[in-house]
C-alpha cells in the first residue's frame, strides 16, 4: 500500500490536518516538535458508487478506498545538516510515495511560528531547499562512483554521468528534481536515486479568514503551478472541529467558511492524480470493495491483488462500467441483457469498472 507523508515547518497545522483526514486525535500542541515519531493513520473515503453497488448485490460488508497517511515531524532550516529533527524527518520522508506539503497561511498569536512571521513563499522554499540539499548529497555520491566507470569508456556510465551532471546543476539552481525534463532512460536513473524532491507533492494552504483575506492561498497555488504540482486550500482547524458535529451541522459549518466539498474526497482525488491511481469495484454477497490501484493495471494483475488463487486460475474478467450497471437491478441482470463484456488477461482496467473474475478453483 502506498503512503503519503504530511510535511511542513513546525506549527503549520500538520497534525491538525492529519487528525481531520484520519479521524484520530494525535497531539496538536502550540509548540514546535510536538510530533517526534511519525503518526500513522488511514484515510478512508466513502465511494458512493460502492454503496450503490453493495445495495444492488446484497453485500454484507463494504470496503471503501483507503490510503496510508504519515504525520512527519516538523522540519527546520538546516535539517539536511541534522538541525532540529532533520535526520529523522528526512529518513521518514524517504519512505513515503508522495508528499502533502502543509504551508501555514493562518495567524494565531498563541501559536508561534518558528521563523517569527507568516510567509508562505519563504516557508515553502525552506522545506524544499532542505530536501534539495539532501538530494545533492545523493547525486554527488553517485557521480563519484559513476565517474570512475565513465573514465574506462563504458558507454552507459558516460550517459549516466552526463545526466547526473545535468541533474546536479538543476538541483543547485534550487529546483526540485520532479520538474527536470527526462527521457525513459534518464527516468530509470532517477528512479534508482530515490530522491526526496522527485516525489510527487501537493501543496496545502492551511488558511484562516485572515490568510484568505491576505490572499496567501493564491501564493501557494502559484508556487505549486511553477513546480508542476497541484495545491489545495483547507482550514484544518475548522475541518478538525467539524468531526465532532453531526453531518448536517458539519456541512453548515464548512459552507459558512466556503468549503463545500468533502475534505477526504478532495484529498483522495489529489492522491489519485499525483500517483496515477484509479478505483475499480467488485461485489459479492459477502463483500463489496472499491480497489485503489495503479493506472494501466491489467485484469490479470488486478486478479492477483484480490487473491493469488484468482490470478492463478484466471479464466476471464467480466466487466461493465458503473454508469451502465445503474440501468439494471444487478450484475446478473446486466449480464443476461448482454451489457457485461468478457475480457482476457491483458484487458486494462478503467476507472469505475465493475469487475467479476471467473477462475479455476
């Protein structure tokens, strides 16, 4: 299961956001380094399609899409040299697949800012520079190693060295690795380096009314675009408070602050785009499930995710898009009407496919 890490400067609202996303109650105190060991939670998002499918098929249980979220210790300037909890921060971030970079865009007098003032552009650069500096260490070590092979005339080593030198210059200009142009061969080199600034990043403007009035969320949005990334605006404190209310009261509160979309659903959509994921659906009498899987996954590979026996005995996949199954009362009725199509192992699963696997037991 892939993981997203919530990162940012201390007191940016990381733990408050983590609580809102995972329905947990980790400490979210008003002083730096409240989070030392990373908190781990699960973002579960209701898939309305699954609820409808489960009703149609009479499924006893439902398993909605879920994703692991890690609340990582706050970073400070100098983290790449071990300042603050820098070494722990960088180690934890190396183990996640993508980053939610929380940027403080709120002003609360009794919640101190480690830099003394609210400045989202500066804060974004502090975090990114530390990641880039750590990446430069990695690249320099690889250059040292590959240069020796390149001197012997090895063609692949010369190619890699040339790319590494270009990558180094890019990082030294203060730009994250993820926006460097690359071809397929260069992508393979990047993948082998496991660079921190190569990870997909979503920038989270954590606002209050003051921050919105100052247009701080627009600054975060602009910087995200410049980095070929997306941004999302939240009021983590209000979202966290809304958890204690009834669904109707929570909706009224969020609407009053201009947030009319489910927070968890918004984050899942960003995750799906950043990591190129889709959801397909399955349903039996026992269980209906929405599976979060990589784009381009084949029916054979999807069968293996459900159970190795299904993959081993794979016969075919019966598939109907969710929008089409709504025209029928059940999968069985859709099949009898000829609306369900049969596919072999190489069929590429699509977003919203309802799939039934036939296999030899």
